[in-house]
């Protein structure tokens, strides 16, 4: 089980912050929205997004395991996103559909592992009809 208080403390430690308000600003939430989401148990998504952009290891962030940063020089986020966007915009329906389905499976697995109680939104997958 993830202890959100410990997660907040790890973020404070990593970024040398003192107040919860500073953590709220870091994850791009107002202090009141942060407090509301904390009470509802819906802070995971902003933390995941922040961690992704800061190369913070999710195991460390949520469980205190491993190193704080997950540097992987072979993984270039912008290049990956550009290639994904190119594939999604290309006129290859089967490849596009397969990629979208894999993204959905990955997203569902992430939300199930990190946020099991939250309703998971689906990425719409449209199939082109062949004529």
C-alpha cells in the first residue's frame, strides 16, 4: 500500500522543500486542490506526471525503494513521442490500432498497479472501415 504522506516527504527531501504548499506547486496544483485530492486519494496522477518529467523512479517515490532518479540514457522521451505521433498520424490503420491498443494496455496496467481504486479512462480507438 502506498503511503501518500511518505511520498510527500520523499518529494520534499528530494527537492529541498519545507511545506506541502511547495509540493503542490511542484506538481502544478493549487494548495487547496492538492489538499482535496490528498483526502480523496487522487494525488497519484500528478505525482506520476511530475516523476516522468523529472526522471524520478516511481518505486522510490511511492515505496522508498531504489534510487531517487532513474536515468536511462538510451531512452529519449522526445524522440519516442515524436515517433509515436508519426505512427498515429500515418495511414497505416493496423499498425495505428495495434499501437493504440498497446498504449491502452500499458495505461491500464499502470493505473491498476499505482491507482487501483480510480476509474480508468480509456483512450478512444477508432477503426477505419475498409471499402
